[in-house]
C-alpha cells in the first residue's frame, strides 16, 4: 500500500464548476501538506501549504486537512480552462521526507 | 537565485554512458530533494539533503545512482552505466527547512537514454 493515495483521474468539469480533489494517507507522522499544480512538461508549482487540520483559503483555492481521517482536499472554485493541469498532493513528516500522490489530471472544458 | 535552477533541461545519452544532472537551489534553502517522474506518474522520491549530508537516500533505485551536495548548496545527481529504464524527468526541489518548509521545484531535466 502506498503511503499517499490519489485518484489519477482524469477529472473533467465544465468551466465555472467547482473542482474537488482529494488524497488519503496512511502515515500519521505526516504534519505538513501541500498541493502542487503541474502543467505538461513543466515542474510542479506550489499552490497551497497547510499544517493544521481545518481550512485554508487563497483566492479561488481552498485546502482542507482532516488529520483524524488522514484525508486532505483541494477545491477550486469558478474553474477556468487555464486550471487544466495535473494536481499533486504532497506531505512531509518531521523527518523531512516529502511524499507525493500520483497526481490527478483535471480538464476544464469551455 | 530567484528559483530552483536545473541543468541541462534536456539530456540525451547512449545506454551505458555516465551522466550528471545539476541542481542549483534557492539561496538560503538548506533542504534539497531529488525526484524522478515518469509520464503520467507522480514524482518518485530519490534522496534528500539537509545541508551537505544525505538525510535519506532510501529512494535511490540502485548503486548506479549517487548524489552529492559538497558545499550545502548546488547538488549533482550522478547516474553510471545508464539504462533505457532510467529515461524520465529528474526534478529537484529545495526548501528553507526539511521540517515543514514549503518546497519549490525546478523545471526538471528530461533524460533520454537511447
């Protein structure tokens, strides 16, 4: 079993819809959680960084962390075609090893 | 520098040859990570450094792979006797601290072994 599980998709939504992404994890030592966006042939770009359980909002993006359920989510409101990309969850323990999910491909159709 | 810089951006090499991939992290970042990413997959952890020392090299697939960071800044990933299966994008990231710092990535080096 992988430490971080993420559905690879693809996830197709119409423009303006809410995109809902999530990851589960098995290692309770993970303390810090990140979401990255990766366009084709580019490096991952950091979108959100969270520590505690709860919600964090940044513009159209909301990250949720539920440590008791070992479950994290990313929501994208008012999705745009430019949001079409692969979204990667990542998490890190105090020992420092940064682990990624497989990534979810998102397609926002005009 | 302004961001993580990786060179070269593309590398084509023949099977059996030796290659070096370079990563120049963000100035002041003490943690440095190497990942390998195949098409359609998430980044696969290889190794990370805290300062000059390798804190965790458990992801290196075999002894053909080696990485150094002699002065705690620039890192080099070295692959000996390359195989076609080594073809992938090699990503480098750096963060201010391994304990919770946000990690920023370079654009990667696309390695093709022919």
